[in-house]
C-alpha cells in the first residue's frame, strides 16, 4: 500500500489517518462520517484517501509467477 504522506494540494499530513479510515470503512461505517471524525475536512485531502488504490495486492501474483518460472528454468538448466 502506497499512500502519500501528505496531500498533494495543501500539504496536510494524511498517511497517519489511512489505517484508521480503512478499519472503520471495513467495519461498515459511513465514509463521510468517518472522514469527519478523523478531522479530514478539505476536499483535496478527502480525495487523497478516497482515491488511493492498493495496487500491491494486484502485483504480488505476477511477482510470485515470475519467481516460480525462474526456479523452473534454474532446475531445467541443472
């Protein structure tokens, strides 16, 4: 997960609030109320949290497949 440390627009610190935000959203809370309870009121900061995509989970299967293939090739060469 690569969340920016600060908001690109205003420079407000937002990375420390991301884990709390994710936990509350997964618990079923309303995103608007969650952002307000965390003290994120500016639209630019809200954008940073709402549009962050966890790409690492999408990349891991490709990395694992490459590692398996690398091991297969090494075993064929030996």
